[in-house]
C-alpha cells in the first residue's frame, strides 16, 4: 500500500538518481532517500560503476536513524554480488522498517529477488511509485536487460517543412545554439554516438561532448561497409572509436587499428553492416543508450530493422524547399494504413526551435 508522502519522497530519490545521468553506465542511475517521519535522515546516489551504491551511501549518512526508517529507491535494491556487495543485505542489517521502490530491477540476476529477501526479513515493501518516471530515467538499461540491446535514440535537425538539408546537401547550421547545447546533453548521457560513412564524409564531425561538463565521453560508432573513411577524419581523434564494417580485408583494417581504432567486421548477406548483429554486440558490450546522428540512409535502415526506439527532432523556424532532403526513406507506401506511425512523447520549445520526442507506435 502506498502512503501520502511516497510520491514526494520518491521524486527526491529520482532527482538524486539523475545526478548520475552522465556517469553510471553500464549501471542504472539510482538515488536513495531515508526518512523518519517528516524528515530526511540519509541520502545517496550512485556516481559511477564500481563505486558504492545509493543505498549504502544513504545508510552511512543515516547511521542509527536508519532503524525503523522508510527507504525510497527508484530501483529495486540489488541482491547479488557484483563489484560491490548486495544492497539488500545492508538494508536488512540496518533494520529499516519499510522499503519503497519505484520499479523492479529488470536485471535477471536481481528481478524480484531483492524485494523477496526484504519481505522474508520482515521489512514492508511497496513497488510502483512513480514507476513510469523511473523507467524513463533508465530506459537504456531496461531495454538492454529485456531485449539484449541498447536503446537506439535518433536525433534529427529539420526545418518546419521536415527537410534536413538543402538539395545540394548543405545543412550547417539548421537549429540555434540552445538546441545544439541540448544535443550535447543527449550525447553525454549516451554510451555511444552512432553515425554513418555518408555523414562522416560530408560533415567531418567531431561527435564528442563539448557543450556540457562530463568526465566521460561516449564511444563514437561508425558504420562504414567498405572502409571508405579517411584516417584523418576528426572522429579518429576521440579516445574511443568503434568502426563497424562489412570489409574483412586485414590490410585495410590494420590502417585503422594502427590509429587505435577498434574495428568490428559484421557483414550481412548484401555486403552491408549487419545492424541487428551490431545491436546485439553493443548489448554484450553493456551499452545502454545509443544516440544516432546520421543521415536518411542509416536512420531509415534502423527503422526497417526494428531497432529504432525513439526519435528526437529539432524543428527550426525555416523551410528548405521541395528539393530539400527528407529525414526518413520509408519506400513506396501506397496507402495511409501502411505508413509508419509514432507516438508523441514530448514537445518542448528550445530557444527559437521546437524539440519533438516520439516513439514508433507498436501495434494498434
């Protein structure tokens, strides 16, 4: 059963968890609040994989006040030995009275076991307070645990007519400074930034985080079926680059490896990069969120392959004309019943631009 102040205390736990937005990967972002009556006696948030978990930090701050207290955590406490010990054991040892979780941990090593352990120890447990918000905060971790691959988020900048570039390919800059700042926030929370050889050749982007403060840079991921990339491209100055190709020529591969680039050959039957295999490989490498900043071809391929989870479109108050380039190629669609449909998640004004977040609609 939920109590009157559960939502407000859980909102505080989620606020703490968000402090780890750029740093906790591959772990989830977790915050913890410990209360006695109307007062907070302990707080904590997970900062980085391998460091103490939110619950342990909050218990340390609470000390003896944790006994009989109510603990708010945005994800079920872990019950297995990882880089740190099980948080469930610490909660039981502290003799807390009640634990409120926003959601179950989707990790098969935990899923429900932590909750069960608490109940078996006589601790009251409530699950589901602000669950949707908690899932949203850790959508990549949840997706990796449930589907074995990261959450693929696609970013597009477009005019109000939906065009992403002029007919001659020019697209710099479509949106304003505030939108570009916002993109760097999405980059910073991602494990990887994915682009294709077309964008690399046309724009020579850096694809790193510069406009927000972070101690961790995402891995740059480049799909380049035929290894056409120039080794002098700016992206190869990043510390971590994964070049995904369909080419298996060891001589061609070595010139990139000599620059410290990790090369992965994943050809499909058509001589292109196997995107499904890439998604699974990134899941194995513990990528939670991937931000795709590419062109129409790669974005459309992700849509066709069913690994297109979210799209963020920054609409600028401009128009680029009927000859401008579109954001998605959905092929020949004869009827409105067959067009891909999306569910709008959020519409936000950012400076002079509008940001729209949407998910592909599943089923009816």
